[in-house]
């Protein structure tokens, strides 16, 4: 076994056989296009607000990033405006979005459409209704009417379209789709070239009815987007809050956390009670995993409390002070001011700024020139205390959504861990003060999420979780119904109804509904929506059975079921995508006695050999032998065999004793159903085609206008450039007098044409004018550039040719030297082989003396008999550095460039500056690149030869040093032997002293 922590890697490339077999297969596999999931894996989260639209993109390589506008802003104003074009015959006006659209509100107040979220899914009803009347009062210049078709919703008319196009008013969904298309275009830009983002998750307020949700869905589809899911604003903020947190585990007996998301935006205020917890659930195999859960327990709202309602207070105060101006007093009423479109647009714009300034300052002011009338200049001042006095009634409404949401969830304020603040209007000081009063202090108020972007981040996270292309933290989010859902159906000649879902019912789980109907019938679902007066039931879905009667008859005839034993059931749930009720299935069933069914079926099975398994039968293996269990555990001793047999016998007897008579069988037949949405009808196919066609024509008009503007800008810039060139001496030199006069006249006439007849010119005419000027300017510019760059490039080519000539001479010398050395060595070897050699017997003395000598590797072999002559094949010529082919290719490139340059220089001397040059700098560069490519190859060979020579020299020097060391050692050894002998002789001398010698 391989040691832990290390793995043996197998390289496919290292095996030639595997490489030959697998690499072609891999290339063939990679040639197929990427699957759809990989190609279109981007998901977009969109927060559709009353005042702003925000989007966040999730894409491989782009983890949860805000989609910026074309002005690099993180949010886009929810506005679209139409502006008249310069072309009088244009069918469509010019469209502007976001801040650009709001900038036109003072000039074109009748064609700037903002805050369309208010009007989604609302019936027009001749302009009656709280929200419609408030919207018309705020934007008096807009023309509201009933939408075309059978929908009966609010429509907006524009008179700046062509005669044919302005016949039908715009649907609110159509105008909102234009804004969503712009969001999609910005997302495609962020995702990268060629991207087409289509899958989206969209936020909606928790008080939206079925009609409002469907209208929002229609707007998204008209924008060319696919809705993966809707998510309520409060739950989206909760998801963003849970992305980076873990919560107590209820599997371990811990208590969950409860938080309230208090969201005050521009149009409304909502409070959503959320429960956060974690849980251990079964994972793959025997493992468990921990997941986070976020569940909506209750919500409440105030549809008209928000930033816009506070701005309306300031607008009203401004208008009241304006009518008291000296020049307007006693002749202009408040109604006149509020009905003046341009005046209201300017007041609303500055009211928004004043409210935002008062959030950080105690006083603010605004100045208006030519307001309502040309000679009226108006100054407005406001303090924070005055603002709070104006908003006294609104302040009293701040805490009610929070209190009502807790009541719906069945919780007390003490049960809440925190109140999460979200929305732009939450920054208003008196809003936070009122919430502190309701919560008993500021301890529970939290600003730990991005007040502007938490909802859009939560929506994008949900989209990433739904997509199979991403792996994200597992957070199971559950939304709530929001409104009670009532089922109505006929039964026994009466209309019956039953409340299936309450406002806190969870979205997703199914409910089984049992009815007594045995014949085809229709039933409907309704939403109970509270109003100021009473509860209104809004139709949501109609369902009709198709085969109930036939299925009941089948049960009666085939199985003998009686009407009393037949049961009709339906599976009903709130759709996880939009939270609306749907019927996922239905069935009719009855219990059948086994005697009626078993005898016939068992006989048929027995006839074909498919009867029930008899006792004692064992399934056979592949070889026809009974399959026996294989026990991997150690066997028990033989003494326990009898005990095991007794236990087996007792088990069999127990099984036999447990046999009971067979139970009745339930026969079920599925019911076919057809469903249709109720309430505001969807556009008819013809109406939908008309809307989509107008949107496509609008897009095409914008593209053509953009191309025209680009062509116009290019023509204007080229005119300015041409004027500058006519004053450039170097440029004038390359023009003939006739060409210069033509260019000057063309520039002047085209410049006059642009500001006269060219105002309505088409793109093709602008391009034609541009090409006529380019035909004169561009050739002259090319001649000028060639004249300026030619001398330096010619000098460079001449220097390169000189260097090439030196290298060619060097190559010729080297090749000649190699050939001469080869010829001399070949002649020497030939003369040596042709000389006869007579062998004589070697004398003993010579043999003895030559025993210690090394044999000569180059000596000629001799024999003791007669002389012989041998002819050996000569070795091929090996060149040391260059080959003749190298010299040939280099010489050819040199001769070609040299002769070409001489010819072209001779021709160029005969030409004038206004003539086209005989050769271009690009042609010089071609010859330079060819010479450089061959030179580099030659230099590489020279470098390799130099390195090889240096290596051989180093080897010879090392061998010489080694031989010198060995010789020195041999010389030192005899000296040491002599010294040793002398020392030995001295030791062998007899020892005596001087006395003995005397």
C-alpha cells in the first residue's frame, strides 16, 4: 500500500501508446460545444424598487457582483423617458433611462415615466382608486387611461410616436420591460463579450396580490428574461443576513433565533418576522450534514408609507408657500400649481434632495428660477423640526407594521433577537427614533446589512442556489402566503368554500383535499385581501376536471365499487416559484376486496409461470445453483450448530403464525385537470405579438440612432482633422494643387451641410460624405508617413545587408577550411593503406621489451605471410559549424534584398513627392524579417559551436591536469623508497660507543 498522503500519478503523455490513442479522442471530445448549463450559467438577481432598480450578477469568475450602470453607479433610477429626435419623420422617439431620464422631467414632464411599480396589476376603473389618484396627483402631466385589450389595467399614452405606433397606449408592463432590458444589457456587459444573461430571480413586496405578481412576471418576460423564482423583499434580506452566519441547531435542542426585517423604501414599508435555525439532515450514504433554515413567520405592511410620501409633504409645503409669492398671490391657486407638470417635476426633484439633506443636517434650502412663470424666482427654507411637524401623522404610522407582524407571527417583542433595518428611507432620523420608542430602546435595532443592496444580494444568492452550475452554502428559505387562500367548489347543488392557507402558510408543502364530488366539476381559488372598508376576495385560479365521471364509472364497472366507497382527492400547494396556489395532481380511488381481484390475476400469472414464489424456493445464480449467503465474519464453533438450527425453526414457525388474511387493495385512477388563471387576463396572443413587435422596433430604432450618432461624430471629427492637415506643410507637400483645392472645398461644403440639410440625414448619407473626404486624405497621409519613415528603414536595411555580407564571407571561409581538412585527411589515409608491409617474426628481446607497451590503436595490422593491399571506404565529410545549405539560403536572401533595394531606390529617385512611392516601409520590413530569421538561425549554430569547443577544451585541460598529477606522484615514489632503504640500513648498523672502539 502506498504511504498515506502520497499518491502515484500516471502521466498519459509519458506513454506513447496511450498518447496516440487518447489524445485524438480528447481533441474530438473537446470539439463539441459546451453544454447549455455551462454556456448560460450566469444568474441575475433584480430588486425592483419603487424609486431604484438594482441588479447583482453571479457567474463563474464573478461571485455576486453588483451590475453597474453605464455611468458606473450601483443603482439605476426606475425611470424611462422619450425625447423627440432631430429627424422629423422618425417613427420612434429617443429613449433615456435612469438619471438621464429624470434630467428630462422638467423639459418633457409628459413623457418621463417613473415609479411604475405603484401601478402594476391595478385595474384602471376610470382613474378611481387611492394609488391611481395619488400617482396622477404627483405626475399631472402624464396621460393615464385604460390599457388596450381586455386587461383593463392602467395604460400611459405618449404623443411622440409615429401616427401608427401611437394608436395604442403603453402598458405599465411594457414600460417596465424597457427598463429591465437596460438592466440586462448592463449585465451582459459585465458578464463579458458574447454573454446573454437570461435567468433571473426577482424581488417583490410581501403585499403583492396574484394580479400584481403576474404583471411583474409579464414585464420580466417581455424583457426577454426567464423567471427562476420570485422572492419577497423581507426573505431576500434574511437570506443575505444568513449568508455569512450560522444559527443554533434545533437538532441539538437549541432555540432558534427570531429577527424582524423592517424595510422602509420609497413607496411602502414592510415588516417581516423571520426564524433562523440550523438542522442536521441525512446526507449521501451514512453521513449527516448541517443546513441553515430561514422561514417567514409573518409579515405586515403599510402600502403608502415611504420616502415618496415624505417627499409629498415637502412638495405640498413648497407649493403652499409658492402661491403666497407676491407675483402669484390671489391669482394662482394651489390646484393650479399642482396641475402644472413642469413645476411639479422641479418641486419633486428638489424635495427628494431636501429630505436627504435633513437626514444629516438640521436645516436646508432650495432656490428656483422661473418657477411656474418666467419672472417668478422662489426660495424655500426648511428645518428638521418643521419637517417633523409636517410628518407627525406619518411618524405615528412607523411602528404599526412591526407590531402587526409580531401579532401575525404569534410572538412578543421580547422573543425577538433584533430588528434589521433596510431601505433608503430608514435613514430618516425620526423614523429610527420612533422605532426605538416602539422597541423600548436602540439595543434591538441593527444596521448589520447593506440598507440598499441586501435584498438584491439575497435574490442573486437564491438564483445561484437554484442553478445547477453553482455550489453555494445550503440555506433553505421558506416564504409565506401573505394572504389567506380560499377554495370554492360546488357540492350537492350548493357552493361550498374552505380556507386552505392562512397568511403564514409555508410555500411549497402539499395539502391533500378530499371532496365528495363524483362527476366532473370546476373549482376556484381566491385571495382574501383586506381593504380599508372590508375583506375583498380576488380570484386567482380556476381548475376543471376532465375525466372524473369516466374514472368513477370505471371503478364501479371493473371493481364493483359503490359510490359511498369512492373518494376524490386533490394535491394542492403554493407554487415555490411565485407563491400562488396550484393543483399538482388529483385521483379517485376505492378499496377493493382481494377475492374479486386475486383469483383472476393469480391464474394468469400461473399460466405464464409468473406465479408467486413458493415456500422453500431459493433464487438461482448464474450457473443454475442456489445463491448462498457469504458470511465475512468468523464462524461460530460447531457446538452452537444445534442452537442455530433451533432458532431458525422457531423463526419459521413465528412467520407462519404471523400470516394474516390479505388486506383490501386500494384502486386509484389519476384525474386529468386543466387550470387557468383568474383575475386580470393575460394579453391575447395577438396583443402580445403587437407589444413584442413594438418593443423590437423600439430597440431597432435605438440601434439605428446609435449608429447614426457614431457616423455623425466620426464625420465631424474627420472634418476638424482635415482642416488641421491643410495647414500642415509636410502634408501639403504630398498633395497636388488640384487635390488640395478639392479637399479644402470638400471640407467646407460638408461642414455647412451637416448643420443644414445634414440634420435629418440618414446614416448612409453620413458615411458617403465621410468616404468622399477619406479618398483624398488617406492616400496623402500614407504618402506623408512613408516619406517620413522611409530613410530610416532604408538605412537599417543597408546596415543589415552589410552585416549579412560579413557573415557570408565567414561562412565561406569555414566551409572551405572544412573541405580542405577533409581532403588532406582522405589523401593521407589512402597512401597509408596502399603501402605493402612484410611481416618478420619478432625477436624474443623485442617481444619482451614490448610487453609493457600499449598497443597503437591506429597501427596497421600485419601478417607473417605475404604483403596485402586493403581499400577502406572514406568517412563522410562532417562540417564543424555551417552546412552548404545554410550558405545557399542566406546568400539567396541577401542577393534578393540587395538587388530589390537597388532597383527600388533607383525608381524612387525619379518620382516626385506627390507621386505614390515605388516601395513601402512594409516591403522593407518583409526583407528585414527574412534576413533576421536566417541570421538568428546562423547565430544559434555559431553559439552552439563555440560552446562545444569550450567544453572540449575544458575536458582536455582536466585530463592534462590529471596526467601531470599522476606523473608527479610516480616521481615522488622512488625518492620515498630510497629514503626508506637508507633508514633501514642505519637501523641495521651495530650499536657501539666510542669507548669500545678505543
